[in-house]
């Protein structure tokens, strides 16, 4: 199954985000220890180009696994994330159009 993960961040978290960025990227690369495959993702910004969150397209066996990935992210564990929203994508989602997943499968 495929999911759109949207994580909103608390305001003024730039320094804390910088401290945990390397661990966050390692988490993404590992798929949270294999619970999900991150196909694509990035930071989200507001009109002033300030980071306000992150998103990802995940492949996971279940909503529970996708949620476990999001909740285990070092950004979330450090208290940066204020809200996680997970939306299941249609079975017709064309994941093959994303040439190189961010996580190893």
C-alpha cells in the first residue's frame, strides 16, 4: 500500500531540526529499519521559505507500519513534529514513475 505522510513541525525548530537532520536522513534511508520504503520526500516551507514540516510518499504493508515509520522518525522523537497525517493513496498510484526510492528496499 502507498501512503502520503504529512508531518507539521512546531514553529521555531530550525536549530533542533539541524541537530537531528543526519539521524532523520539515516532513518529515511533505512525505511525506519525496514517498516516502510520512502519513495520520495522533502521539507515543506511557508511563504517566507521557512521550514514548516516534511512529507513523504511511503510504501508499507499497513497503515500501522506507515505510522510506526513516522512516529519513529528522529524529528518526531525530538519533539519537532506537532502533527502527523497519513492518507492512503489509491491502488492505482503509479509508484513506478518515481525512478529512485529514497529508502533501500
